[in-house]
C-alpha cells in the first residue's frame, strides 16, 4: 500500500529536477493530490490560472513520470479548489489501485478550512446575511425559534454564499461537535439521488440509505437550490426531507442565485416553504468593502501590495469577490514569475492579459451558437445525447472552446451539455487537444470559430 501523497511527492521530485526552480515553485509546488477516481488521478491547483498552465505545459510530463515510475493511471485530471467537493466524497477507488494507493479521505471535515467567519469581510452588502449566519451557527434549529427556519441566502455568483455556508459548518463543528451538520451542493445531491435510483435494482438499500443520510441531519445545508428547477423527482424527495427535518426542529439552510419567488419550474409547495423562514440577500460590495477584502486577502500572502495597486484593483474589479480574488492571484503570480516586487505597472499588465483572455462578454451560449453556426447544426442537438458524427464533432469542439475560453469547471460544462459526467467532458477536451497537434483541418475550424466569436 502506498499513500497517494507519497506517489505525488515522487512526481514532484522528478519535476523539480526537470524544471527551473522558479517554474517549480510557482506552478508545481502548490499542486495537491486529491484522490483516485475510476483509476484517474485527480490533482488540485490553487487557481484557474495555474490549472490551465499545468494542463497546457506540465500534464504530459506528469503522465510520463507516473508511467515511468510504474503507476498506470488512466488519466490525470487537474481541478481547482472549487471543484474539489465533487471528488473528495467519492471513496470508490478502483480495485486495481486499492493495492497500491491507500484509499484515504483527504479531508476529515467537509468544510473548506479558510471559509470561516473570521475570514469573511463584512460590509453593507452582506451585513444582514453575515449576522444572521453567525446567530444561526450559535443556536441552530429549534433553539432559535421557527422564524429562522429555513435560512435562505441569495446573491449573484462569487459573492460569498458558499463561503458563509462553510463558515456556519466550521463554527458548529467547533462549538457544537455533537451535531450532525451536512453540507451538499444541489449538483451533488442530484447525482446522489440518481445514483441511488440507478443502483436500486442491485442494491435495495441504496435509496433508503440516501434518504436516511439526510434524515439524520441536525443541520442541513443545500447550496445553489436554483438547480432543483425541472427536477421533479428530486423536488418531491427533497420536499419530504425538508418537512421531516423542519418538524423535528432541525435547521435547514439554503442558498440560491435568486430569491425563492424567482425560482421557476419548481413546485409551489417547495417554493413557499423556502419563504417560511428568513431570506436575506447579499449584493455587490462597494469600493470600501472591496479595499477591505483585498487587504484581508493580502494578510496571508507572501507578496505585499502597495496602496496604489490596491486602489487600482478595487476600482477596476467591481463585479464580484471571486473576480477580485482572481485579479489578486494573477498579480501575485505575475510578480513571482517575473521575480519582481509588484508595481502598479506590473498590476496593469497582469490584468490587461486577463481582459484579453476573458474576452468582452463571452459566455457559453455564444460559444455554442458560434459552433452551431459554423457546423450548421442545431444547438438543441449539440446539447442532446445524439451520436451522429457531425453532432458529436460539434459538441466536442464546443466543450473544448468553453473550457479554453471560459475556464468553467468540468462539472458545470457537463450540465450545459445535458448533464454529462465530468469524465466525458474531460475526455472530449483531451481528444480535441491531442488531435490539434496533427490535424490542420481541426486547427482551422477552431480558429474560424474563434474569429466568429471575436467578431461579435
Ligand atoms: P458564491 O457561492 O456566492 O458564488 P463563494 O462563496 O464561492 O461565492 O465566494 C467566492 C470567493 O470569494 C471565495 O473564495 C470566498 O472566500 C470569497 N469571498 C466571498 N465573500 C467574501 C467576503 N465577504 N470576504 C472575504 N472573502 C469573500
Ligand atoms: Mg457557491
């Protein structure tokens, strides 16, 4: 038996011999092995920028080294911190590897350690949500009376919903460790639900186990409940889980990208239950809060930024906190690569690249429709399960471009394409990437589609 950490250390050692010290420190040192899933080694990068860099430049070396050390993984997948939750709760390490890798849980707590109340910067935009979350963490469920159940937080993306949910989890685990706190994203809940149904023919307990897991919660947190839309079966089950927990005085905490009344395609009885307790929203942080957030994030960084840089970032990035973090990481990464102390010039340079990479207002729909326009196929076919050659080709190229241009998580891309599995998505990307090196026609096609996108 060999621990995954050990295997990974050997790979890092080999890479450190091959690469310059700077490259190694910036790109490789911070990579962490997550788990092995279906004989696929999953490693985690700290940011999307480093994920992409590792995929583009180091993945082949990593695979080669693993092979030469005698580890025969089918594939190596690089994910980011945010995607991790989709992988770490899956323990079914393939039998082939169980003799070689210790199937060990990477996290003992399901909560991201840095998502705490202390690390959450409070401003006008999120004060209510923060105070309520703290109060609920100190006295969850029946203790706080029925009026805070469920606690429903909504906001646009990247404004701290998941952070707050994890902060509640971390706090309760610390102060009330006897309570069973369950956090689940709606995507994972959906997968578990369908898996339990699929397994039912061979394992009669699978569905009951699924129900019982959630019935045993003292605190149940479900992230991004807008994804319950159109999932009738799951809504039905969730309705019963909700009622049982509610009646037993357990705390229910939900997040969504919109208020309950705006969640369409969901049963009325479920929507009205979402409104029973306390709903609170979070909005985009103002300038002062953005400054405070940058300062907070810089506390732990080895690189220090001067005030002019901090003001520049706070002025320029006014969308959400995830993008603020991204900008910050980018500047720090740039400085480390250039081996310089960050200056305003360097900051501007780093963020300019970001603008070009992200395009003006590119989104997955635009990419899919450009691909469809180019191949003269219908977008609903591309999203469907159809297997005609031309549809499959268009689909794979659309997947590839969405990953390349938007750097969306594999899971999210899977959802855009009719709920496909992350491994299917990863397969398409690999396939296109490897064909690109020796297929001129494909190269031209991709170039043409990109120019359609640029022209828009
Ligand atoms: P959401 O779930 O709303 O899309 P997240 O909780 O994932 O957003 O937040 C995105 C990133 O921004 C996370 O890294 C999180 O730590 C950070 N973040 C969000 N809100 C705050 C805040 N108020 N203070 C500090 N960091 C924050
Ligand atoms: Mg979230």
